[in-house]
């Protein structure tokens, strides 16, 4: 029987992998997004910033910023799932290359005005095949049960590297 | 609309222009309103390294294209002769046909093709320097906010 890996090694591998994905995409930094990880579960966080405002009178988050937040949450979830599979197999590369899916379409449903405060999102991969994936993302602010926006999108999965099975 | 020939720019379009230029997120994205008419708008987003989604190619992130098209859709609604005091996106669907060419500005053109008392319907297209091959198309529904009693 294999000895379980020390928790410190596991955490550093997983946090390192997530950090590499986030750092690779300049636009994630532009939005100021961060990700919270519990095991393989990710929560995307959009800390409030004045630059995200779309209606200064209310004020409310910009619908486009909300759409972008949900889209990034979906893409990072898919890239993370690909990386998880590659790095968590026994004897696997602990630092596999970043592979980003491409958005084919995204449909955003605005349920209530985005308030000038932090927003959170969680993506659920409903189907992930060799070529296509379908993802649903829920966005909320103060109350997990009161979504302010949700989105569904299709994504083109990255080509597998040569030599992969 | 008036008995005399129009004098100077349409005040509604001026209001719409001020409304759009005051949006903090639009300013953060570097958006420039390049054309505005009755129920239509064109907005340009210059290429910017901070907006890149794919570091290997320099292609702009889809999210930035969505934000551009959503802003342009809202601008077309505000520029419609039947617009209300304000607008907010209800639903927005975007199809990405191809990656925008790195280094080129992306132009969104939106048209508000139908307006009811409460809802405005919009279609939009995003183009780079090749006008024959759109980068993305979108459709959206926008809530039209009117003061009580109007």
C-alpha cells in the first residue's frame, strides 16, 4: 500500500497549479479576479472595484463585467479540471502545461442588479467531451440563494498534446 | 419631429453620448464611442495587452468582447427615439466566430431593432480590420426603465 502524500505537498501542488492558470491570463488580472479552492472545488471572486461600475447613478456593476466574470469562471473551471486529471494521477507530471478552452457561445441571464460589492461565482461542468464542453455558472453576492446572474456556455476544448492517449 | 429644420446635434443623442462616456467600466476598457444614431451605436475597443485571454497568441479575452458588445447594445438602446431614462441588460447571448486578430482594435456595431414599453431588443456584431468575417455576434434584451407615469 502506498503511503499517502504529505498534505503540504498536495496543497502546494494544487495551489501552484491554480496560481499558474490565473497568472497566465492577463484579463483575469485586469478584472481583479481571484479563486478560492476547497479540494477540487473552485469559487471565483470578483472583489468590488469602481472600475467595474456600469451605471454610476444606482450604482450597479456593468453587465459586461458580470458576463466576463462568469465566462472567466467557466474557462478557469474547465482548465482546472483538465489540469487536475493530469497532475493527480499516480506518477503524473506535478506541473502539467496550461490548456485553455475557447468560448463558442455564452448566454447570460441577469436576474437582479449587481450591487457595488464583492461577487462570487461557481461553475458546474454539465458535459465535458473530447471536443466540446457545456458549463453552467451561477453568480451571487451577499446570499448564495439569491443569484444576481447566471450563464450557460459551450466551449471548444484544447487539442490534446501529441503523445497523449 | 419639430416644425423647423434641426439645429445642431440631436439632444437625445447628446444625452446618450454623455451617459455612455460616464460609464466607469467602459473607460477602464478604453472604449471609444465612434458613431451614434437613432437606435444604433458603434464603439471601438483598442487592442490592449491587459485584455488578453490567451497569452500564447495575444488574442483578446472573450469577456472583454462581451463587455464591449453589452456596452454597445446599451448605447443603441439609449440612442433609440423611444428610450427611457435608463436601461439594464436582461439577457445577452454572444457567439464567438473566431479569435480577434492580435494588435487590431475591435469595433462593435449594435442596433436596437424593436422597442416596447418595458423591453428593447438588440443585435450586435463585433469586427476587427476584416469587415467580412465577424469576430462575434450577439443578441440581447434590455429592460427599459421609465419614470413613473410616463
